[in-house]
């Protein structure tokens, strides 16, 4: 994990937030490559969950909402983790982090047995809307994106004219004042979620729960996470929210252990019923065929952007052997991202930086590709070193313009370039006129 954290910083994927001031625990900034990776993930989720389906529409809700939302949803009263304080080292611990030896509770930091009883700690960040700071202006930063989908259910149903079953998808920031943020970005205090609320009839809830679990497992494989590292865990009844009739956690084998990436939960009609009751506004669905009115049930696949980005980086990280400039084998660090997720799809190099025609041709190729994919131009250092730099950030393809491109020795090689593939390190000669098409197929 240390190697991954250091690569993320060194190459500009993820930095500690406000680092120059000593940082702030549980908060992270994404650098130039991290933001591309994150966007690729969110765009692909949106494509798979919204654009490629007829039964899902999207929305983008506000982060701050009327406090009544959080009262009705139950978050104000119950969105908490049990917390324990160590009286000796003053550590604040999540109750499940306390070690128990021979039935005696111990602090994992200092080993002290002098611990407080556990008490609930609400994870929502408070803030005030407007100029007065009192109870009447109090609200919270949303701890999940789902609630605005429920509160907008009726509006979206009307404008989209969808029939059951149908879903509403949203990607956005969520905030939780985690007692103990840890494992790099895995448990952060500010993060992004990708959530779908899929509304259906009560009798079909369990069917859609199974369906979405399978769809979501396929999604992770389509972004390059191998099935062997993914696990679907059926959450037992005593761990589930009281209103859920079935929940599966999709877990991933991180270097620090098997941990949740996504929850797929059948939430029944709990949320819509709560908001209908609290707001006094009907959130019912009218079935034109049976002429019945009822509150739909909902299945929710809820994924974390940041956790998935971390899983993508962990999955991609590899070290292998590759020849250096003189043919001697050396260790190569490579991020084997699926080309679909890779922050940069293609790097373009002139063989030599001081040969004007090579440079001009390489820049022409950059212009040819730029409007279709993220490209990177590099002319500094030996070619082998430039390949290594791209391997380390997971660029799947590199194009080199050399003297053959001008047909200096073999006329039939005129207007061709070397295309080098990251994982196999194989090089092929391709026509510049075929390059765009060829790359587009491979990164789709
Ligand atoms: P955990 O048990 O790990 O705290 P959770 O069960 O509370 O997670 P959910 O409320 O189901 O999480 O949220 C859905 C998804 O949002 C999670 O699967 C995860 O990917 C993401 N998520 C939740 N909390 C965090 C966090 N503190 N940092 C990063 N991602 C998070």
C-alpha cells in the first residue's frame, strides 16, 4: 500500500488536501491524472447506468437541503457510529476498532484499558443557511446522494413519463464526519457516490435486487477489476437496516483487507413513505392499467467513486521485468489500467527532440488524436525512459515518430509510426491514416 500511496503522490493522482498547511485528516485532492481517472470512471458509470438504458434517467441534486429531509429519512436521529474514548491517550475510536483481549477492552493506540462506554456519534456535518446561526437555520451537508432522488421522485416521474420499473441515477459529493478516516482515500470525510434508485412493484423487489447485484458485478469487470478480487457478501438480517429486505455488499480485496466498494440494498418503500408522511405530499405512483395508487419499492446500488478509483489503482499496480536502454533487465512499475479507464490513452513522441521534421510530425499526430482522447506529448529523454514514464501512469499506447516515418530507408514505411502497447511492450508499425480508428476501437 505504501508503494501505491507514494506513486499516487509522485505522479499526480492524489494529494493530501491543504498539504502545505499540514493537511486535514480524511480529505484528499485529485491531481491532473487522478481527475482524469475519476472522470473516466464516472462517465463510464453514467454511460452504463443511464445512456445505455431506456429505464433510467439522471439528476443532479443540491448538497444542502431543507433539514426536514434528514429528519424524515431518519439520518438526524440515527445516522451515527458507536464511539469510544480512550481516557489515557485521548484517542476517539469507532467501537469496532477497540481490541478485546480475554473479554477486556483495550485501546488499539496505547493499550490502555481505561475506555469510556460507547455512545452514538452522528456523522453528519452541520452548517447554517443564511445570516443567523441558530436552530432555525441549521442543516447538514448530505451524507448520501440518495435522498434528493426520493424528494424529487414525483417531479421526475411526471417529466420523464416513465412506467415502473424505472430508475433515477445521480453522481455527487457526500460528506461524513468519520470518527477515524483511514486507509488512504478508502474512508474519507468528503467523497463522491454513484447511486441509482430503481423503483419497482413490491412483488418484484427481490428479483431486481438479484438483477442489480449481477449488473454491478459485471460493471466492475468491465472497468478492469478481476472477478477473483470481487466478492458479493449477503448482509445478514442483524446487520441490515431494519427496513431492508435484502442487502449485498460488493467487496474488493484491497491490500489492507477485504472491504466494501458498493452496497446493493432492497430498501422497500421506506424512504418514499417517510417523505410522504413528513411532507404531507403524495409520493404515490398511479398504475394506469390497474387504476391502483401505491408507493413503489426501491432497489439501490450505491457505489463510492473514491473507493472504486482506489480499487482501480490497486488492481492496476504491477511490477515486472523489462529491458533498459542497453538491454539489461530492470524492474518496471506499470499501472495496467483497462484502456477505458486510463487517464491518458496515448502518448506521442518524436524519436529526437532536435530534429524539426520529427517534432512537427509528432505534433500533427497529437492534433489528429486530441479531440477524440486524452493525449500526451513528450520529447524529453531517451525513448525507453519515456516509455517507462507512461507505463508508470498506465498509458496503454505510445506512438513514436522516427526516420522511417519519412521513408528514409524503406519507401513503404513512409507515413507510418511505431505503436507500442503497454502490457506486452509489443511494437507494431501502423499507418498514420489508420491510427485514430485503431486506437478508438481499443479504448472504447
Ligand atoms: P462503511 O460500512 O464502509 O462505512 P457504508 O455501508 O456506511 O460504508 P453506504 O452508506 O452503503 O456505506 O454508502 C455507499 C457507498 O458509499 C459505500 O459502499 C462506499 O463506496 C461509499 N462510502 C461510504 N462512506 C464512505 C467514506 N467515508 N469514504 C469513501 N467512500 C465512502
